[in-house]
C-alpha cells in the first residue's frame, strides 16, 4: 500500500499550508479568536476561492469530489497552524450528511452555496447529559400537518450560532433517529453562543415546536450519523497530528535555544530522551491517523477502527501536550506563547466524539467478540 501523497494531493496540502501560513501567526490568531465571529471572513473567502470548502462535494454540487486522504491532508495543515475557520463544523460534517442523505433538489439548493462560502451549516447532534456513543436522543421530532416539528436542546453545537441551516438529529415517533433541516430564522429556535477553551465557538440550541424538513426520504438515519461521526473522527485525528507536530517542533526549538547554567537545555540528556519519546509517540499517532484515512479511502467505515485510532491519538496528544508545557516551563502557560494554545486544542479534540476513556471502554466491551489465542 502506498502511503505517499500523489502530486495533486501534495499540491492541495501545500496550497493549504501556504494560505494558512500567510494568514496566521500566534499574534494574529489571538486577535481573531478574541473577536466575533471567532474566525476570519477573509481567510474563509480564500478557502472558498481555492476550492477547499467544496472539497468533499460532487462536481455537480459545486465541489471537487475529493476523498478522505485529501481531507486528512487539509486538516493536518489546519492543526499545524491552529486555524480557527470552521471547515469541519460548518462544511465537512453537516455538508457530508446532506450530500449522503439529501435529495438531489436539496443538494443542488444548499451545497453550491456552502462551497462558495456564502452558506454556513452546523450539525446539531450532541445533547447535555448523554455520553458518547449516543444510542438515543432526547430531542424529539413530531409529525404535523405539512411537515415536522422538533423540540429539545442540543449542546455543544460547534459554530452553531452562525449557521444558516442546521442539520438536526431527533428521535422519531416510531423509533430510531431521523435527520432534519432547520433554517436559522425558524420559529421556536433559540441559539446561545459561547467561546470554548480552545478559542473556537460553540452554541446551545433550543428547539420548541420548531418547523423542520426531513432530510431526504426521512426514516432512521442512525447508520448515516455513525458514518459521519467516523469520518469526522478521522479528520480530527489528522488535525491533531498537525497540532502535535508543531507543539513538538516548538518544544525542540526551545530546548536548543533556552539556556540553563550557561548551556542549552538540549545538552541535558534527560530532556533529549524525553523529547525522543515524544517523537515516537507522534509517529505512533501519525501511523494510526493514516490507518483511519486509508481505511475510509478503501470504503471501510468501521467504528472499531475509529476507536482504535482515537485511543492512540488521545494518548499521544496528552503525553505530547503535558511534556511540551513541562519542558517550556512557565512561558508555556502564557496566552502570548503558542504552545499552550496547541495543548488546549489537543485537549478539545481528545474530548470530541468520545474521550480516550470512552473509546477504551468501547474497545474493551468488544474483546469477547475476538477469538481466543492459545499457545500449544
């Protein structure tokens, strides 16, 4: 199996890297995330112009019809620069659900605007008090004359306060979980925005008999939601690899330049050994991220693979984050220095769509499904 990017994929990666490198350094990012809407409209426009907002959509829907490898390459660069633009929250995940489950009419009316950067989406699925993996939803859909209504609370919803259209999961009257489209100006809809600790934006969204439209033909969409979450987990893992790479680079550069007792910290053998351990942990994470990406590229959408990958990513992210702060000392905790922001983002990724403990629990529960190995 070839793990190298082809020429087109390298061009996509390098284009993303150049665009984000020109747009962000630590100071510029801090200024952007401290203002509304928490990301740069100028950068968003540039992402649309180079085709990144329509990356996964079909060409008929205004996209590039790219796959998991391309998404992974882009998300790694987003993680490397800590770009706050909501590519995953506002495009890839909700747009993928519409692309997979929506009618041709809905796809053609929504997705071209998303690819152009003029329409913002959000996926409202997670609910307070319901631990991942969610098998049911407290938010309920009711069928009324001429359509549907939704009642319930969704939180957290990544960048949900700026979405023009919400893709909402809700329990169906006859059982199962359906997907619905809700416009931002719908009656009975209340959105409360807040900043998350990693500098991004979340929202609590309340629905009270809110008019909604069933996505596609309606019916139980549990399988569609699970597949979307697995793809999102793979994209998050790729982003985490980019963030870990940069956190480790900052740490090793600091060890080379910061002096103690008149010599660089890199001369202390214990610190170099610890840095080497971080490199090994990073490579483990990178290989597992590739495992997730290549599996999806081969058409294998497996929750077990996703949990295996997320488990290693979470362990590596925690080790690299803690050691990066430790080896930087006090400066690593300051808002002006970037390493603390990388660690904060890694913590957020580790707790999105299941924490390390959650995935370990899921994998442990499936141990009995495997054949026993006996030694003769």
